[in-house]
C-alpha cells in the first residue's frame, strides 16, 4: 500500500504543476484553494491525528508537537511561506532566470518530514488521513511553486524539474521510515508517536496561518468562508466513513 500512496502523492503534485499551464490560475483562485486545503488540514489534525498520538497516554508528547510547530516557523524563513500561498518571485538583473534555493530547501524539508509518519504506521485509517491531507495540501503548493518559478524567469522544463524534486520529498520521507522499521534500528511505536507529533505541529502551523490570513483587511468574504466550510465538512464526513 505504501507504494501506491507514494505514487499518489508524487503524481498529484506533478499533475497540479501541469494544470498550472493548462488552466488560468490567479491569486483569487489560489487563495480559495488554500482556504479549502487549510481548513481540511486543520480539521483532520484535530479530528483524527491529535487523538492518535495521545492513545498511549504519553503526556510529554506535546513537547514534540510544539517542536514541529516551531520547526515550521523556522522553515518559513527559508521557504518564504510558500506552503501557505506566499509567492515572492526572485528576479535577477537582466531578467536572467533564478532558482530560489532557500525556498526549495525549506519546502523540501517540510515535505520530507510529512512523509515520515506514513512509512512508520500500521494504522491504515491514520495513514489514509495523512495521505489524503498531504495530497490536498500539495495541490495549492504545487501551483504556487510553479507560479513562483515561472515568474522568476525559469522555463517550463526547469520548473517541472524543481517541482519533481519537491514531489519526491514526501515519498523519500516514507522510505526512510520504512527502512528504519525493517532494519529495527528504532523502537517503531516510540518513533512513530514522536514523528507524528512533529508533523501535527507542522500541520497546525500551516493550517492556522492559512486560516488567519484568509480574510484580507479583516473583511468577511463569502467565497473564502464557503471554501473553509467545504474543507471542514469534507474532514467531518470522513469521521462518519470510519
């Protein structure tokens, strides 16, 4: 099942990048998609993932959750917030194409961590929640990444290569956890709970940032509110499916 999950995560990011060239995307549509994904990510974190890490009654697990929250805060300085829709083109003099290496580093570390709990859990329900959450989260990230790369002067081929590197990071995180599992280098249960807590902290940072930024100038926006409600209802619907 892990192979199929890895292919889904990788394929969704790549297809989203291709859709950037095929469909007309603007900042308004991207923000609506971000609002939907942020609400969904927040809801599954609260409804599915947080209860999972407390099933073993380890009250110190919250330390790792906080660690993930502040880890993403640091990664934001590298990625310039592209995980929650910030796009800052990196132009060079003479309109020469530029690759934002700092942004790619922060984004890849973020994606790598997200994949690690998937390869370390035997809980199929939690694994599916994680995979679906990452897929929905990666769609607006892929679109934002392609927009940034193109606006920075990169051609389509180079932009797709950069997108492919990002898309591979989550499957690589899964593979590392699977390797640690099969090699018995770590206590899998203890490892899984801690790395899951870190990822939950990352999810909480990203989703709350998206939701807090969803209203410009503190004005009510029916479209964005509808996208938030839709993302939340999708996560709630999954509660009744299991």
